[in-house]
């Protein structure tokens, strides 16, 4: 008997949505903060090759509920959470499982769990590949919690190709994550445990060499907190 050919690996599709309420879209439309969000383009970089990733940024796009997808992932802050729940409900009504993560899910997971098939608590890149693998095998859990802060040393470039319609272009990344301070009005210490992490400066520079467009945007929480690192980077 001849050698049997390997079974082709099934391909999956996940739609990632950066959720924005009507009120936040109105505010962001008029202000400088119209530069691209980083969360979903970065998370997309952690998907296995047999997963096709699409992205809807609600600042500049409308959700296409008729696009056939296997799974939907939504990120939302607290002001956008009620709207994110509406989006999730429409997908679930159509039979598409929904994962919700982001700041609101991290700080109030029990609220989010009522509206999603799976909730991501904490930084998504450390659990996203496992979640997708579990989904493929029909064993996706209701909660995925990051047990440790991800190391940024080998962070891949964001999927800049998934950024659409932004007037400041696609050149968005991070060099650091977290903040050493504990300002009581801020959510960052609650999410990142007052710890800062740093990418090697050489890695950041090399990434910038391949970045599309002429604008460069750092989505850092407090990029100047460590003066020595900031001076070397700048």
C-alpha cells in the first residue's frame, strides 16, 4: 500500500471586534484620540496560521453580522460594555459563539460572563492560542484567566493589515506595558499589578523599520515612567 496523504487541517475564521458605543464614537470622532486601537491587531498576531482573522473597528466600521465566521471576539472598556453586550447577543442569537475580553472583562468578569460564551480575564495573548485550540476541539471553557503577566521580550508585530480607515495610519505598537504608580482613579494598577514590563529597545526599533505609514503611535500606559529606558528608546 502507498503512503496515505495527511488529512488537510480545517481552517477556522474568527471576527475580532473593537467595540465602541455611539457616545464614544461621537467623542472620538472629534478628538485627537482617533488613532488606531492596538488590542485586536496585536491579539490577531497570536492566532495559529489555520485561523483566518478579520477585524471590525467600530470607530470607522459597522459590524457585518452576515459575514460567516466560526467565532467572535470582542474587546470593550466599561463605557462600551452595554453596547458590546448587544453585539454579542445578536451573534449568539444567530448561533455564533462569542468571547469577550478587555478592561471591563478583567475588572468585572462576573458581569461579562452573563453575556458571553467565554470571558477572558487579564491580558489575552497568554491564553488566546489555548482558547482557540479548545474551541477547535469543542471544549472551550467559560473563563480564561491569565495566571501571569505576559513577557514582552518576544512580542510579535501587530497585524497592521487589519487596521482600516484610520487618519493617522496603521503605525501603532507598544514598548512598555503597565505603570508603577497607584493613582486611585486609574484602572491600570488594577489590571497590571503596578508592574512595568519592557521590550528590548532593539526589537522596538526593528519593528518600526517595517511599520506601515509615516506616523508612529505608542499605546503605552506610561512610557516615560522609567527615565533611563525612555531616553534610550527616544
